[in-house]
């Protein structure tokens, strides 16, 4: 029993390390990926802190959906540019890009229709996570595997709660309290 527990803990820890490598190691394995990751991180940090710290408006959600669509198209552009021989991995990469574009389109459509569920599905936290974990796959930095898929799904809540914890620790921006703005509205 103890050996099974040890194997389980080791497997979980290895998945966690693998997942962390998607954020901290993978981007430096192919510097071309920084072309898409840097704007994603900048958008994520500023939007999370200045616009969506408390909640996501329908307008923000629609904009986040547009970012997904644009990034998905750019990921397809990259795949076409570096496309080699036809393979199962290439098909999977194109399928992931298609899902990203469909996800973004769905967010935009439901946001425009005013459906409240979009304020959850269209948060910058979720949309950025999708782009941050799937971009290394598209850029060929990681190969599709069960470890990859399981870690992306298993640790998504960890990403969510780490960001939530950081939000709680950081002070509210002045934009959240109009009394802290000067006479000019700034």
C-alpha cells in the first residue's frame, strides 16, 4: 500500500513539475514562442489586475474572446509557416487551434447576446490559461501526450486559485475607487 501511495505521489509531483515547465521552461526552448506569449502575459496581468479583479464585464469577456480568435489564427499561421510532413501531431495541433478559435468565437457570440455565463467562461484568467498552456504544443516545444493533457486539466484549478490568491494579496487599483482619483479623473 505504501509503495502505491509513493508511486501516486511521485506521479503527481512529476505532473506538477511538467505543468510548471510549460510556463517557466518551455518558452525558452523556442524563442519564437515569446512572440505570442509576451503579449498574452501582458494582457493577462493588466486585465486581471485593473479590469477583472472583482468581476468580468460582458465587454471584457467579448474582448477576451477576440484575443482567443486572433491568437488562434496566429497559431495556425505559425503552423503553416513551419509545416513539415503530415503527421498525427500536426493534425492535433491544427485541431487545438480550431478549438481555441471556436472557444473565442463562442465567448464573443454569447457575450454579444448578453448571456451572463460568459462572465465566467470569458474571464481573462481562463482565456489566458488556454493560450499559455497550448502555445508550447503548437510551437513544438512539447509533444502531445497523456501527461501533457492530464497536467493541463488537473492543474487548471491551481492556476485559477494562485491568481485569485495574488489578487487578494495585492491592493485594489485606484480605478476601483473613484474617491482615490485626482480631479482630472486620473
